[in-house]
C-alpha cells in the first residue's frame, strides 16, 4: 500500500498552486480567488489499481473538455465524497449540487465542470474495468440519495479512518469491496434507465392500439392480452396520473379535436364524439372542456369555413354556378 503526502505549507507561497496543479492531469484547474495564497493538503493512497485522495483545499474550478477527453489515455471514473464544504457544476449538460456527506460520480469520458467551496473531500480514482459492469451506465453527476449511496458514503468514511492501520492484503480487499459498492450504486441507475425505456415502448404500443380502436371499449385484461404484457408492466407504462383510463380518454379527445378542426368533416359534434367512443354527449363536453379549456362548439366555429360551395366537386365551374343559383334563389323551403 503506497502513500504520498503533499502539503503546500512546505512550499513558497508564490509556487504553491502551480506545484499542486502539476499533479492534476485530467482536469484544467483554476483558483476562484488567485489573490488569496493557495493553501492545501493532500494524502494519496494506492490500493492496487485504485487511488484514494483525501484533500483539504481552497475554492477551485475543475474543467474537463471534449478536447481533453480526446487526448486522454485514461478510462476511469472519479468518485468524490464531500466531507466538508460543497460542490456544484455541470456534468455534460446536467447541473448538480452536493453538500457535506453527498457524493459525485464523474465519467471521465464525458465533459464536466466542478466548482468547489473551501472544504475537505475524498476522491477515489476508479479504472472502468475494475467495476465489473457488463454494460455501460449513464450515471454522470450527483449520486442519488438511496440505500446504496448511503452505505457507500459510510464505508468511505470508515475506510479513511482505517487505512493507516490496514495490512497490505487487507487494504487490497478493502479496495475490492469499495469497487463492489460503487458497482451496486451504478446498477440501480442502469436498471432504472432500462425500465423507463421498456415502459415507454409499452406506452407507445398502447397508444397505437387504442388509436386504431377508439370506438371500442377497453379493459385491463384485454389490453394486457392484446399487447402481450403483464398488468404490472401496463400500469408502469401509463404511470399514475389518470391511469389506463386517462390514456384512453386522452386518445379519444385528441382524435375528436383533430376532427373538429377539419373543415371538410361535415359530421356533427355528437357524431364525432360517438365515433371516438363517447356515448354520452354531456360527458364528452365536460371532458373536452377540462382537457382543452374551451368547448367543442367553440372549436368547431373557429375552424369553420363559411362558403356556399360544396366541399367536394367533380367540375368546379358547374359547382360554382350551382352555388350562385342557390344564393340567388334562397334556401329551399322543402
């Protein structure tokens, strides 16, 4: 178990920041306030292929750009635990903010900017192949507050206190345990992404199925059989607001809305409502107004094209003449 200590108190103040920055290869680093003398202390411990750094540092800005990623020969993550102080920034377009006791996991294959306050942190450098994940994860930023991340944070704090007393073989085992805990934090995120993707696919199939059968009635058992999914998968796909009935109702209302804005559709509002599955006119009116904020009649009037010409004709000249005749003679009393 190798260990390296670095203390800027042993270096002339004018050289401190540059000497410390020389050891940071993966990020561009700036002082937030260069007028204040740089004062930092770091202890770096090697656990096999892992590096654990415990540092007390002033406010800094760390930046990793696409150009730096392209030029880099490293393929790893860094896990940061804010022991004291805070961090905020942007992880490839996703803003984050963490405080004391919270963690940040950055994928060095993606851009990031981190701004720190004065504080103390633990940073673990994790080569990607050590984590044993069979597939990539989209985790890049603050770790969620869940049982896995709380266990990992507690382990890091205890590991920090125990490291000076561990025998080399025990230290290596501790490093392997750390990798397992980080992988456990990443797996729920990967599982969550796959679950959302599956739910979205089921939802899209459900909407397409309903759209093609708007005048029919639906029940959960029939939808599950038609889509070849379980009840839990179907409920997960539609989410809570409105449930399955809400999805069906929204599809019907949107179809009615499209028909009412089509000037060539000569059907009455009631006929349109019935064609999309609303048998009760008052129920249709109530749901339509609630969904769109105006009545079906108002929508129909706003899209009507006042004309004496028929909507469709084989001979425009004949149709025009007939329309003029109707206007001249007035409506047929019969």
